[in-house]
């Protein structure tokens, strides 16, 4: 499906050095922010107190959050849990206060706002559990990256696998860099968004690489830059439609999803925007610099010209 067709190929690869330099600079800045400022880890990773409270009617999340904010406890997450009457509250560790004392303070503040509230359960998440979650999340990222490389190496060729994983890691580090620079809370939902961006970004790379391989078979005498420029230009309509549709959905979550989905959709927004850039202007130039050619992508039978049958 195409809403428009670009008749003349756009010379993307002529700007390859510029786009690669821009990517390198943004990557270094993101790594610098991660090293100097670090991630602002949420309760999921640092540990804290989890409270579940219930109301006889639908809970007013805004009112609950306002009552808790008056206590000055720092980053507190308030969300519906199970039904509109049940609310899950995540509280960070507070020096000098035990989990029981902290939960009692919060319950008192909630009762002052609405006396019908009742405590369902209180649970303390220790820092050791948070550390294990963080380590498991990092392991998940590593396994996804390795899986992507193996898949692309088998489907295409190792040069494309290396180019795609560089582009994908570029997206991941940029997302983490934004969260480190602005000190947005990094929790399990943001980690889920990062993993989603990896799969989303590699899908775009596969589409472009498929067209590159097809062009190498059709455009036998064309230069590598011409083949790649044509592949990107021919897939541009599909890229714009796909990313625009996805971004509309993510934008709706960002604007109307509330606090629970805010950082999740924020990470997806950054990943989608940089995913378009990296799939086209990072992955393809890197593959070209690694020396990809027609011989790398076609089978032995296609390399050999067919001989005329004997008379």
C-alpha cells in the first residue's frame, strides 16, 4: 500500500558520513549522561513499599495522589489495580521510617481525604529483589540483541547483522540517555518499552534489507550506493505510513494514558523517532562501510551464468 510514490531516488548514502557522525555524537552524549548522571531507578529496581487499598466506589486517582504528595515522600506511583475500586501505591524507601510506619502515614492521609478507604495488603520489596530485577532486565536486553544478530545473519549476511544491531543499540542507548539526562523514572514498564523498540526497529531494518537484496539481483550493474538509495526510496512510503500510525497510538497513550503509561509511551516515542533514523541512516551506511556487495547476498547458482545447451 502506497499513498505516494517518489519517482527519483533520493541519494541517502551521499550523506552517510554526516548521518553516521551525528549518530556517533548523540551516542557518545547518551553514554556520557548515563555515566555521569545515571538512571533514576524506580521502586521496581531500588526496593520500597507496595500498598494496596480499596474503596467502595471508583477511586479518584488524582485525589489519592494529591493526598500522598502532601507527605513529601518523593517519587510515588499510584495506579488502579484489578478494578477501578482497587489502587496500588508504590512508595520509595524513606530513611528513618520502616515499611509499617510509612504505610500507616499514607493510610492516615488517605483516610483524611476519604474515610471509606481500607487497607488490603502491605508488602515490602527489598533492594536485593530490585537488584535481581535490574540484572535480569539487562540479561533480557543482551539475549534479545544476540537473537536479532543470529536471525539477521541467517536471513541475510553477517554484515547486515552487525549493521542492524549497531543501529538498534544506538536506539536503546539514546532512550537511556534521555532518561538519564532528564532523570525520568526508569521502571519495569520503561524496560518493556525498550525491548519493544528493539523488535520494532529491527522490523524496519529487515524491510529495507529485503529490498536491498532484491535490488542486487535486479540491478546487476548498479553501484552499491545506487542499490541502497533505491531500496530506501522505494520503501519510504511504507515507512511513513507504518511509523505515523504507530506514533498516533503511542501519542494517545502519552497524552491520555495517565501516570502509569506516561514513561512507557515516552520511551516508545523516542524509540520510534530514532528508529526511523537509525534503520535508514545508520544501518545502511554501516552495512555499506562493511563492504556489502551483490556477491554477499546471492546464491552460488545465481552467480554462475547459465550455459547454452549443446546443439
